[in-house]
C-alpha cells in the first residue's frame, strides 16, 4: 500500500537538500509535487488542499527555520500532516459494556465484509482473549451464511446459525440471547451488502441497528476504490452512527487515497486495516506508523509486535538452548524458521515494515517472492529425517531424489542448501554468545543473499 505515494514523496523531498532554509520560493515546487503525489494517490481534493496549505504554513513558521536541515524539516512537517489526516492515534474498539458487546458490520457487497468478521473475531480471541460469537444477518445470500460458518469453525469462533427465511432483526436478537446464555464477551453481526447504496438497504440496516443497539458500528470498505471509499463511508455515516472504519484489501492498493481521505470526509477513525487474505492479515490502524511507512521510514514497532504475537516462543527458546549447548543448526531447524517467517505474512510483509525500504528500487521489491518460502519448505519436506539432521549426507543422487520428490529442479535444491549454509554460519556466531559477531554474520549473509 502507498507504494506510488512513497516513491513520489521521497523523490520530491530529496530536492530540498542543500537549501539554506525553507522559504516561500524554494518550497513552492516541492509543495506542487506533494499536491500532485496526493492527487495521483486518489486522495480527495478537499483533503489535498488542506494538507498542502497546512504544510506550507508550517514550513514558513519560525519554529522550523532554525531547526534541522530544510529537507528534514519538510519531512517532519509532511509526516505530522499525514498523521493528522489519518487520525492522530490508534482508535481502539470500545467493548466497555455489559457482555456481550455487540459489533455491527456494515458495507457494500464485495468489500470483504464476511471475511473481515472472521478476521476480527480471531483478532479479539487471540490478542484480547475474548470469547467471540458471530452471526450472519444476510438473508439474500445463502452462500454468505455458509461462508461465515466455515470461517468461524476455522478460527474457533462460536457460530450462530441463521436462515434466509428469517428476519434480520430476529436473527441478531436470537444470536445475542444465545451468546448471553453462553457467557460470550463479544457478538459480531454480519449484514447484507449491496452492489450500490439504496433506500431499502439503508432502511433495513437502520432497523437492525435500532433493535440491537451495538456498541460498535464498523463500516467495511475496499481501499482499492480510493476516494470513493470515503464518499461511500460518508453515505453510510449519514444513515448510521458509525464508530469506525475497517479498510480491506490494502495490500492490493498501491495508491492509499482511501486511508488519507476517510477521516477528513467522515470524521470517523480507521480502526483496522486488512493487509492480505490470511485470517491473521488484519492489523489495528496506527496513523503515526502508517505515516512512517509512507515516507519509507518503516514500522519497527509493528514488526516487533508481530514477532511477539506470531513467533512460537517455546520453539525459539528450544533452538537457543540447543545452539548454546554446541549442537549444530540443522535443516529441521531451518524449516522451522521458514515456517515462522511464513506465519508472519512472508518476506514482503516484513520488508514493508523495515526502515529505508523507500530507498530500495521498485524493481528490487518486485523480485521479493513469498512463494519461495513454500518452495524451500517443500524441498526440506522431501528429505528423510536423517538427511535433515545430517545435511552433509545430501550429495548427487540424494539431491536428484529430493528434487523429484517435491516436483522441483536440481538447482532449486542447491539454492536452498546454499541459503541453509549461510544461515548455519550465522547461527555459529550465536553459539559463541557474541552478539556483535552474530550481527556481523547477519550483515555478511544479507549481502550474499539474492532477493
């Protein structure tokens, strides 16, 4: 997300290098480029106008003329304005009510609403330790009810059955009553979507909202629709007292206009952002971290939190103890590391959060292929346990057998073994207990690794 905007802003702000201070003349071209960058990102015009004017006024203020370099000062101003446009801070879900807390999900058809219900349920269960139930009040699409049931079972959520012959209000009330009896903490109600906004749809969801009085009413919208997403959110907000927005399909949106327009147009915060198809690909939305990512500064806090949540600490401790005892790092350990990386959304997801990625050429980013993780895991799975424990056994005929077993070429096996050797060298640094040695090993290996 924001790839195009990141590239444009980075190249634009670099043009201020070498200037003595910020003046009306030397920021004029920069502001024009910032304006064009935002418009190309499909940010709504009123947002762009306010954004550029606020940066201009800040740039000419006394407080930045004597601090930092002009380029740094402008980056600081643009970052602050990006944060302001997206909502200053993370807006948490309000679940402070007598259980079960009711969350009503609204949105157009095709925005990924039903999938988001399951993702949000999983997030509440895993990170907030809540007992969550879900129900579908979409009486127009039987497939939507079945889809939610399948997703709920996959994520270990309580599913309340419904039928297309029922009334949406009755469906929701029955589910809430059942949740109360089961002492659930949260009930998420999925609603019917339409291809476009219509009076019938609005009347139905208004009646549902009045009947169940949810503590959170979240609008789910496809970020790839750009500023139209903000306009649709406004139409729903005029009909319903929305408490927040969930942006979906952000991983497929290179522009980012929706994220920068929604808060300004609706006054409602973006609470979550969907960054992929997996059940784990839903993140709380932090404007300050997103602003850093837009400017190519990464999101280290987000990366640390992701590692905390998704890395199996017991397995990590087990590996650390094994290495400290002088036992070697083998292919089974390497396979475990690859699988942990896969569970975190793959290499591309992690790279997006690393500082300095804005300076990496797009053609290099395009070469990052998360399918390579699956291919390498498949190669190791094709080996015997003895081969995984003693990699030096893997010679010519064994390599050929392994390649045939996983449906890959001999050079794929060789490449995986080469990367394993590099990782093994790095782990030997760790065994010596010298962190400086280990960091030097990582840097050396990174130089040797090809994207």
